[in-house]
C-alpha cells in the first residue's frame, strides 16, 4: 500500500463519517494542510502523523511480511 492508497482510504472514511478535513485535523492535532496533502497522496508524513489521523478516523495501519518477487519463482 502506498501513500496514495492510504490517502484515498482516509478520505473515503472521513466522507463516510460525514466530517470535514478541518474537524479531523483538529481532533488529531495535525495541520489541515498536512491532512489535505496526505489525502492527495502527497508529501512525506511521519508515521506519528499518519497514526494520529488514522486513529481519529477509526482506521489502523498494519505491517505484514511482503512477498518478494524472487520468492514466487
């Protein structure tokens, strides 16, 4: 999952919840411009910023083992 996919998931969840970007930003302690950029798949946010936003939206970031190309041969 890349930042564009994370941003899309965050935006979709925010819309489902019926809240605007300003509200999510305020609740998570993140600048509105930062949230806007993340939802667009831009920037290079810190993990703490992402987790704060995701937590506010009721989402989580999972880390799992990646299957490498050479492992499928």
